[in-house]
């Protein structure tokens, strides 16, 4: 089976959650040996691809208009010309006229400000999903009104075997490369509008513990880092209270998770995969509650009400100080993640692809 994959995020946001999750998915599919994988992306540098994945760069610029053209015309036409049998959109969008069966991975809805052109692109992508061959949704996510009427297939969540609680040989090298020592709080790729709440909550922690336990913010854009630094100065934080790792590599993430005392989650997510990585590595989790987050973690996290910085700060402090409670959440996390590894999730994904491709 020849699968053409939309790699927009790998070229435009190579260190964001969509890109990291896509790289993980491609790596898992490549191990199956049953699928020829062709990744189509806008011209320019992309992260190293897993073995067995062919890169097909396409002339395309960044921005909402060019993304709309890439999703609706450029990518599906290039995929058809390559001889692919179906196209994969790893987020909630599909072309109105694909020319090939389309498989869509249903991503989470995140509320953010969008331009009229971005809203138009999203509306066309959602309309295209109604004509998709299959729309895949992870079985640990709640049903949403957006999925009504779609050709939905629920499959178990799939996590790379590298995300395990057992320490790996290269973990020390990963931390040393980034100048870290074990015992930090990890937060992966929060959106810029989530930073004020996170940093207001962290000010309660920093005021009690100083910079002995830093908050490591991973995958921020340069603009977001500048905003975070401005907010930290406004809150009179010690400069050592925050660390920034702006260009994470997928292969470093398991070690970064295992080196953390706590994983901090800001609530709304684009994929939910960063929570599954935390569960699979046995992290204690503190975060902001929303329906998708609560469905993914169930009882394996300390979640607080949206917008309540003081409660979130209290949750972080509780898990840093009360080891028994943190240990209980770590055990629950590993129980929750038992089904992530193994062949069942991968085989369910492959079966969905085969069903979409047809005879």
C-alpha cells in the first residue's frame, strides 16, 4: 500500500506537537513493513525522517492562504501523480476533492484567535472530512459534536516503545546535552495564550521553593519565549526559575520525561499525545482540566479548574512535596498506559488504512 502523508507541520512548525506526533506515527508505521510511506511537505528543511519514509518536497509558502492551497489542491494532486493509493491528513482537515481516498486523524479542538482566512481554511477542511474514506479518533477521547456525521473509526492510542518508565542508557546524555539535572518540572509546547496562567501558577511554586526546582518549557516559539520571559519579570521570578528548550527532538523526549519530577499540562491540547507520553513514562501529572485531558488521564493526574492559577500552583506544590501522593499518581499513570505499546494499536491503524484503500 502506498500512503501519501501531509507533512505541512514538519516544515512550518517542526518542533510543535503536531510535528512530533507525526514523526512518532511515521516511525511506528515504518516498522510494519506493509506500507510505502511518502511524506509531502513544503520545500525547506524538515526534521530527520524515520528510515523507510520518502520525502517529497513541494514548492509552497507559509501562511493561511498557502496552507489552504496545499491542503486542498497541491498535496492531493502531487500524491495522485506519485501513484499513491490514499492520502493521510494527520490533523482535522481533508480536501473537498482528493482524487484519492482520504484518511484523517481527528485532532482536538483548541480555542484560539483565528483570522478570517484561517477560519475559511478550517471550514473547508471540515467540509472535506465528510467525504473522507475514514476519520480516525483515539478511543480514549470523548465524543464531540464535531465528529457527528463523519465516517468515524475509533482506534486505541499508539505510543512509541521508547516512552517507558524504565531508564534508558542515553538518558544522562540527553539531560547533559540540555544542561539539565533530574528533578525539574516539564511542560511541553504550551500555546502562547496559555502562558499567563502557567506562569502565574508557577509564581506560587517559585515563591515557596525558589529556583531549586526549575520549570522547563519545551518547544516554544521565539515569540512565546519572549512573552514568557516578560511575564516572569512581571511576576518578579528568579531568572533561574525557567528553562527553555526551544527545538526538541523526538528522540530526546523520553529521556526528558524520565528526568522530570512532574509533568505540567496547561489544559487544552492539539493532539493529547504529550499526556500519553507522560503516562507511559510514569510521570506524576498536574494540570488544568478540560474534557479531553480528563478523558485521557482519568484518575492518573491532579487536575484543577480552568483559569485558577492559585489552585494549579497548589497542585504543583502538593505533588512536589507529598511524595506518597506523587507516587500514587505515577502508579496510576503506568496502569493507564498499559495498552499503549505492543502490536494492537498499530494493527488497528493499519486495518483502518486497508479499509480506506479498498480492494
